[in-house]
C-alpha cells in the first residue's frame, strides 16, 4: 500500500468519524454531561482508562486495553492519564 493510499484511507476514516459525531450531536436523546457521568461516577471531573473500561462494560462493550490506550492518546491533550470533561467533549463533538 502506497503512502498516498494510507493518507487517503486516513482522510476517509476522519470524514466518517466526523459524520458520526454530527449525527450524535443532533440526537435529542443524547447529551455529553450525562454520558460523561456514566464514566465519572465519583464526580471528580475526570475519568481514567479503567473508568472508561468499566463504563463501557455497563453497555456490554468490552474494549481491549490497547483500544482504550489509543483513545486516551488521541484525546488526553495534556497527557496526564486523565480525560477531563472538555477532552471528553472533543471526542464526541463535531469540528464544525
């Protein structure tokens, strides 16, 4: 696979992710604060990788540790191992 194809595939995936974020933001039965509280059950204002794992399990989603690590690497902007609410929002809000 050429580098051009890799970049094209990456762009296609980013576009698809953006469309999903837009669709999610338009749903009337979804809000970010409630979604965040599923993971931040102690009300600390941040969530750990383990809390992400436990929160997903409530919905019968069993993520692999490397998937959670990738998610954290992408959205934990200050790289402190904690996902703050603003960082969590970045994961789900569309760019536009």
